[in-house]
C-alpha cells in the first residue's frame, strides 16, 4: 500500500505491506472492509513528527514506528482470526 504522508508540511511517500497496514488498522480500531489509506497516512504523519534529516531517515523512522505499533502478539492473532471468520 502506497501512502503519502505530510510531516511538518513536507510530503513523504512510503510503501507498506498490506498485512502491516491491516495490523495497524486493527490497532487503531478502524472499521473492517473500508479503505484506510487516508486514516493511516494521517496517523503516521502525526507520529512521524518532527521532520529530521532527509527522506530516507524519515522512511526508516516511520518503519520503526510501524514495528512498535504492531509488535503485539495479541494484535496479530486478532487480525488473523478476523480473516478466518465466515
């Protein structure tokens, strides 16, 4: 999933895996079955502040933040169970 973040009014394009996006959506309690791109971009833009150094540094910073947000075994199980429900 491609996202365009705006950190301190500076654009930053990032690409995250759909599974990672799904896990973050679960973490944020976003409704199932909707496009969450805007909500995820807003959330990551806010969490990425302030802009420091260059774009590559900011991309790595955002990815580290994603790992911290979704590194919860209960969250992963909840996401996987939602995929298996009829």
